[in-house]
C-alpha cells in the first residue's frame, strides 16, 4: 500500500515546495515509484519538475472538479524520473468552485484512489495557507511532513497547523499522523537557530527528523533550470541532504 504524504506549512518561504520536488527526486533515485501532486496555485512544484505551468491544457483543478481523471492528467516519462499531477494559477478558482460541491473536502482523496496503487509514495505540495486545498490534501494523506525554518515565528505558526491536523484527524481522516518535522535553511552557526532547535527538540522529540536541510545556493538555483538539485548539482550539500532525508523517511515510514 502506498503512502500519501502532504508537505504543508501555512507560512511561506520555508522550503516547502523545494523539499517536495527534491524529496520526490531523491526517493525516485532510490527506486521508489513517486507521484508529486502540485496543489499550490503558484505552480512552482510543476515548474521545478520541468513542466511549464502556463502551457497546461488540464491540471489538478480539473481532477478536483471531476472534469478529468488523475490518470488522464498525470505527466509521465519526465527527465526528473517521477510523475507529476501538475497545477497552476487555475487552482485559485478551486476555493469557490469547491464550496458548492458535495464531499468537497475529499475530492483529492477520491481522485488519488484511482492511481495510488501505481506508486510507492505520493507527495502533495500544499499551498502556504490553511484553505480548502490544504484540507483536501490532509483528508487524502496518511501523513504530514512539515518543513520548518528555525526562526522566531516558526513555533507559533506550527501550533496553528498542528491544531488543524488534529481537527482533520478527529473529524475526517482518523488515519492522519505527523510523519515528521523537517528543519530547512538550517544554519547551526547562528544563536537563533540553536535556540529554536532546542525548543523543537524539547517539545517534539522523535517527531523532529534528524536530517536538516542547509542553506545552499545550488538548492535555490535548481528550480530556474526546471530540475531538482539532485540532478542540477548532485554533489552539492543540499543535494546530499535531500538524499539523506529520503533514506530517513524510507526507514521511518517503511516506504
């Protein structure tokens, strides 16, 4: 049975999409069959996987609205070696469109049921907000991976997100759990990073992943080339960190 993992944090700029793309690439390189779902209207996960979001005839929005099947929209045989259910700015209409639909919070779950048997791992890149798209992702997911930058406001936002996860678990998806908390743009040389790091360790214990993703210029450059850093600069510190992360998640989640 495949695992569906939602990468989410309502705070932008924490490396969520970067982690989704590079984790997908790293898992694929380790022999896992991977589907990346771009549920963010910015469409950056699609672009970072080599797909031009402006040229899409159909997208994940069509899947959510029941106008196309996931199997008809998924992009396959990509240079990145994983499949992508692409998204773009059309998703901004999803919030309004879904409000009047039945079972609006489970549209993505129903759509992925058709294809999940074809994959070992399905990663969902969520928008940086707690809206209906994120609710759909959390309803479909088995686990939540939370990218987090070690900064002052990080813990406050994390508390709100965990409350939402708990509400989804209690009311819609009892199987949902936190797969891990990932520290991104990590620089242990700063006192703030060390302070927040200690708070995270004290509060979350084993939920905090051992792997950290360092600040690395190659990670920032890779999306402009439509490639994950694991292909753009495979020997960089960022690329190595994402490979280590993939191995840790394989062990932790038995992927």
